C-alpha cells in the first residue's frame, strides 16, 4: 500500500506533454494576424512541449559543456564537449530553420536582407521554453549574415551554409560543411560594452589579416567561425575568423577557460586568445561597428523574444497549477489575491507577445518601408530593454505562485529564473540600450517624431501623453540621466499600441496600469474588470 504522500495529492499534473502553441492563446492570435502556418507551429509546439524534449533541456543543463585543451598525447585540441541532449536540441532547431530560415530567400539569390521574422520568432518562442541555452549559437548564426552583407563575396559564400536546415557539429573546415554556425567575439576585459577600447590587433598578412589579442566573453566557442572586432591601422574593424584553417589546421583561436555562469549552463562561454589567427575583413577597414550593428539588432530582437518566451513558460505553469490545486477550500485560481497576480502576469505576457510580433513585422518591412525602418530602430531597443528587464521579476512571481515547489529544480522554473538575467545583460545592458536609443533618436529627429506621433495615435488614451513625455526626455539637457525613463516610457507606449491592435480591452488595462506611473509589484494593479478575460487566455492547453 503506498504511503499517503506517494500519490502527490492536490499537486496537479506535471507540465509535460503539452502543446506550447495550442495552449498559448496570445501566440495563436499573433500567428493568425501575421498569416503564419498554424499547423506547422502546432507541430513544433507539441515537440517542444513533450516530456521527452523537456527532459533533453534538463539533461543539457545538468551536464554542462566541458573544456578539453589537449588530447592524451598533449596535442592542443581547444575543444568543448557537449552532452548529446544539447546536440539533439541543436539538430532539431536547425531542422526548423531557427538559425537561418530568415535568409533562405537571400541565399537563393534574393536581396541580402532577412525576412519571415514573425514565423521564426513563433518557433523560437517554443524552443526557449524547452531549453534556452542552445538558442545562443542559433541566434548568433541567424544574425551573422546581417554583418556579412557588408562584404558581398563573404555573404554569397556563407549565406547558403547558414540557411541550410542542417546541423553539423564536426570539427572540419567550413568548405567541407553543408551547414555552419557563426559566433561573435566583441567583449574584452578592459572595455566591456565600450568596444572602441578593444586592444585586439589586426594586421595585413599574406593577402589577408592576422588577428592577435584576447576576448573576455565568446559564446558558443565550437562555432565554425566568429565575427570579431579588432583594431586595424585605420581603426576598429570587423573580421570573420574561422575556427579551423582550410587545410583543417587549428585557426589560431586558443581557449583559456569556460565561464562558470549563473544560468545558460547548457551553452559554453569562453575566454579566448587569438594567436596569429587568420581572418577576412568584413565591410570597410575602420568600419567595424557599422558592419556589426546589423547583427546586433537581430540578436537584440532574439533577446526580447527569449525573455518573452520565458515569461510565457512561467505563466503557463502557474496558471495550470492554480486551476488544479486547492487551498483553504477553493482552487487557487478562485482566490481573489491569486487571481490578481495571475491576471497581472497574463497582462504582461499579452503585451510582450503583441510587441514582439509587431516588431517582427517592422523588421520584415524595414528594407522597403522607411516608416517601418524608423519604428524598428526606435522600438527594437525599447522592447529588448523592457521585456528583458521584466522577465526575472516576472519569473520570481511565477515561482511564488507554485509555492515551495517553484523553488526546487524539478519544476524547471528555477532554471528559467537563472536564465532570465542574461538577456538583459547580453547585447547591451540597460544603460547601454537606453543610451543607444538617445543616439538613434538624435540622429533622426524627424523620423523619431513621426514614430512617436504614430504610436500615440494608435495607442489607448491613457498612454498617449507618453509620446510628448518621451520627446521631452530625449530633448532634455539631462537626457542621459533620464535615458532609462525615456526608454521605459517608449516600451510602454509601443506595447500599448501593439496590444490595441490585438485586444483593445487588454490594451486599455495595460495603459491605465502602466502608463500613469506608480506601478509596483505584479498583482497590485486594478485591472478594471478584465481579469476574467486574461485568466481565460492564460493557458488553454487542458
């Protein structure tokens, strides 16, 4: 006879073998508005929500990468070994095109610009919920062609290998591969976000360039090549540095150690040295930042998508459990205080979903539509800032909804909570992103004014005054001091406008509780009668 505690009474079913698309009403609605293939998205939702795939995520994080510097004979390897679960997740992500689907048309001879951002974001949204760390190399590879486009020959050679829906982890030269992954190395110990302080040097040699120096962070060091910033005679420049030479010899990239990180543990991040590494110039000498900025814009978008997906995971687990667990004679979802927390969490996810997919639309249209390009330049940093900043606190609240179970590893939210801060730090921490917004706005004042005016016209009434307040912040003599205020206001305005086009009643609740200021803890806001609607949409998978 089993003990009383063996049957796990009143705990609800485990969050596994669920369809992460079918249960996600905001995502389904966004996909419908964007005309995406619901059947394909549902198939991916079932795969990433399966118990088997969720367990691959667990295994990949409980068995982190290991550094192998030398073989038993002492020959230098500079290799990182990953658990098979990591490779399985990478292979499936590549088969869906998470690393290159946006470049398939360009690789076939079209314009060197990404497309299909919404469809790819909808897939990333589910993949991250199963395991977030393996998205790092997929994200960097997806973004790399935006930099490679500065040198058409490099783009033409590599874009087909990026777009190929395959995964090849072998340590062989790029020419021998059908599919490649591409990483990036920008950060140095003495400079951090200030890449112009980089000390890594590049000199002309044998018809190419020789790179010497060090990088403090280089994620996914087993990629086939890396976009690297180094000081050339004419200034900071961008170079493509392969891991292996054409003849298979080591490419001059030495791994010093792997970082012991708070989260993102399935993915390796390394300290590296370049010793006579060979690279090819991307873009113009001295134009490194200009060449790399297109890549950074796409990786920042993925940061927002990933953080939104982690929030979605937290909400799904919390809402599902609240419907199954009783306390004090009632289901948790029927307790007024818990309903307020869950509804506020759901409103955050509704806003993040609407904003991410509106931004995806703008990124797709930017090449042909100046207004959409201006929207993307301003709103992309705001979305990255706001969604990534919100995620850690959001996931804490989702854990609290689970009680003590939320704090233990088996449930999976502890891992998501550790994962969340990296998206706010990677590709520009809060201050860097806020200052980038100021620079973008100051360089294009008329376009900025037009974007703010359009957002105000399409947002609920409560959010419209933010447009003038943002303009004042940007024009202020103390604009740097209040850059965070400006970007937070812009994120609220843009989210309210995006949500107005999706769910007007929810947009009004979002604007009235976020735009007026004074917003404190999740669950404290008066949502004005939309709690039932929010809770009905929070999780529809059961």
